[in-house]
C-alpha cells in the first residue's frame, strides 16, 4: 500500500492503545474498545518518551497519540508515545 508524504496538512489527533504494528500498518484500540486500522506514512514523525523513533519501535499495549492526515483520516503522519504526554499516562 502506497503512503503519501506528510506534506499534507495535519488533521485531528486520536489516542489509542497499540495492538499490532507490521510494516506501515498500525492496529489500535480506542477507549471504547473498538479496533482501528491505520496506515503510517513513510515519513511520519514518531517519538517515544520524547526521543525520535520509528513505528516499528512501538510496543503492543502502549498508549499513543496519533496525528492524522487532514485529507485521509486513516493515514497517520505523527505518533507520540510515552511518559512526556501526561494525559496518556494512567492515573
């Protein structure tokens, strides 16, 4: 599956829990427990605990905040994971 550049404007943010990462395919579950499938752009900006990373470094069970492409709600152009995002850390 071909992915576009992140040159497209960023759209909304979406939080979820990582269920699987395979290549540029990401599967998450939302707070309601529903499974969602996304394509990660090849040039997506990924950070884990504030450090530059790659989608393949994401661990199953991690809570993430995704930035979605404005033109394609199923394409992720950014992923943040880790303790530096207070609202994603369980109380």
